[in-house]
C-alpha cells in the first residue's frame, strides 16, 4: 500500500507519457543532480510513475541520444556533463580548451618513428622511403578524457621529436623548437561509434557516439601534420557560421 501511495501518475491526454517522463528526468538531471550522478533505475521509474518499462526506455533513450544522460553497462544511467563547444578554427587542443576556461592535459601514449602508409605519405607530400613520427596522445579537459589523437609528422622536419615534451601544445612546440608555425589546414569530420579499446580510453561504453576529425596542417606551403582525433560525442560539439555564396 505504501508503494502504491508513492506512485505519481502521469497525465492522460494528448502528450505521450514518454514525453512527460523525459521532461521530468531532464529537470531532475539539470536542476537536482550533478554531472555523473546516477538517475533512478528503470524499475524504480516504472514503479514511481506507474508506466511500462518500454515508456521508461523511450524517455531515457532519448536523453542518452541527446547526450544529457549516459549509460555504463552493468552500472546504470548517469547525468551527462555539459558539452564543450568549439568553433571551427586552426588551434591546438591545448589552446582551444584554455580559451573555454578548461584545464587541458595530455597523456602521451606512444611516440615512434616509422614508415608511413601511402595515405599519410601523400597527405604530407613525402618521398618514397621517408619516415614519420607517429604520436598517440589522450587529451583531457578538466581532468575528463575528451579525445584520442593520433598524429603523423615528417621526421626530417622534426629531428629528436621523440625526446621533446609532447604533453603540452604541440603547435607551440613546433613554432618555438623547429620554427614551424602552423598557419593553414584542411579538415574533414564524420561520426563513428566507439570500439572497445577507444571506449576504454575515453571512459565511455562501447558503441558510444564519437565525432572524428582528420586534419592536415601546414606551415606556409610545408605540410607538417596529418592527424585524426576521436572526440566524445557526449562532451563535444562544433559551432559553425555559414554564409550563402552568391
């Protein structure tokens, strides 16, 4: 009887129950719970609001798809963090995060000299037999994993790169140490889902949405960087200003 007394019936009418429940959960997440706090379980929500599990899953699923909530398999559903918004421009991750008031950090996972693939060689305009530095770095903002980045750099332009500190702004290092100021680039973006290794590094469940950016950057006419970055879709968004071409 006590359990029945705690049931909060959703209104009957033109507004579907999953829409009503979504609004309730969104208010709970935004105004009463902090980032990464758990929301009530499916069972608790079905009992509290007197709805089916299908209704609960529809409401929660919408909020997960929007990045307002996120799931961890076997643990539950949690309140998402606010997305970091970036305008499309040429800047290092470190500079970009600092501009947004976030404390950037980088974990260097590996740096090695090797022969590049044909695609990387073409992007960097390298001759046959030339080598590149391959640097894999995990980028964090405010202590939270934000992106996994793999970059390729011509070894002939950057002698001794492996011994340099790559945990800060790479663009600053290139300018100060090697006299190469990145001032132009081309970038392509698309969406992917996280495989298990990438998901583990970024702290998201496998299958979580990712934004992927592939960029080739140059100092003047000299290609210096060919990099791919996988950003968490629940923490990152891009702002673009569009002009109509006459």
